[in-house]
C-alpha cells in the first residue's frame, strides 16, 4: 500500500508539472510551437485607429474560428495593421486573433502572455527595444499636424504657446516634448516652444473631439494616414504645414514573455521580409492609404 501511495503521489506531481507547462498536452515552452499547436496567434492592435485598425461594423465572427472568446477575429476588424497581422498569421499557418489593450500598456512591455505580438503601428525608438523585440519595419508614414478646417493658423510655428492634442505614449507626444529619439535625418521640424499638451488615449480621439465641438485645443499631431482619413471621412479638419518627422513602424514581441520567443521572433521577421519582397505590403499600403509607405525599409 505504501508503494502504491508513493506511485500515486509521483503521478500527481507529474500531472501538476504538465499543467504548469500549459496543460491540455502542451509541454513545449517554445512560443512558435505553442502557437502552431493551438492554431492561432494573438495580435494586439487599436480598435479606434483607422485606417490602420478598427472594428468592422459589418464583420461577423466565423462559427469555426479558433480565436478565444475574449478576442476578435480578422472578420470583425479592419484596416492596414489588421491586414498585415492576418497575413503574418497566414504565413505562420495559423489564424490571427486580436486583443485591444490600451496603447500605454502595450508599449510598456510585460504583457503577461495575454497576447503574442503587437501589430499596431509601433515606432522603433528608445527605450522600447530595451523590453520589446522588433521585426523589420513594415511601413513608415510621416507625422503631421491637423487643425480644424476653419483654422486661421498658417504655419506650425504658430502653435507656440497653444494647446495641442496628442495620444498618450506616442512618438507624437515625444515630438511635442522635444524628446523624440529617432535618426536625425527622419526629423524634419522641431516643435514650437511652449505648447500646452492635451492628452487623449488614442490618436483618433483628437480629431473626433474637434469634430464634436471641443475647443480646448487648436491642433493635433498624428500620422498623415490619420489626417488624410479624417479629411476623406468628412471630418472638418485639414493639414497644417508639412511633415514633422518620419516613423518606422514594426511588429513588437514582449521580451518578458514566460515562453521562449526566439523562433517566433525570427518567424515573424521572416514573414515581414517576405511580404516586402513579394509586394504584399506595398499592395496593402496602397489599398488602405492610397500610397506605398513600405519602401526602403529592409536592410
């Protein structure tokens, strides 16, 4: 009887060890293997950042999806980032599912394994590489200033001392704070002095606030893709002056993952490089932005 109890105890310990490694037969600590076994990869992205990403009002969740119930399927979302993430998943041989956490949570790293990668137009800039792995950049838009269509401002210099809206934890906020750590060749204009910052959670909330009649700021800084989509969508805004900097955006993966991410990082980067080489990224950029923002990014 004592031997049987010992054997039973060992079996229980072994079972608990397997559960700790992922359960359900999951014994690998390699993230790419885990993703392939479960049949889906989870990408974080912004639900209010069109034309990069947003909810698809006509999208329906497929009945045969493998995506967890607390994530969205590619059919339920739309935009350039969504299409890029879906294509990366396709090249990995799995379905892409989407999580929509707050942007400042994504850029901070330490995701607690809640999603596998960020495909949300994240610019590669310090200190992000300290806690995130980055793929080869997949596109590089410029940052611009948007103002109400009836604004009398004629140059970016006139923003000195004015209130400007910007999204939290973005390169646009860094630019206003004169803390943008990019290649100097990619910075085209310095911010005027004395700008008063109005922070909102996401980029699109700034023009949406202007359209709703808010008057506590006179301009907003964001991607040219956002301003052009605002204008095309009928929002009463226009671009002020030229581009202020260029941002190279890449897919990010958490360095603090509890899994071994080496193979996954390489597979994602290989997918991005292949999408550059075969013209997929160019085609998606033209589809969603009307221009190719993907050139000269592969070293």
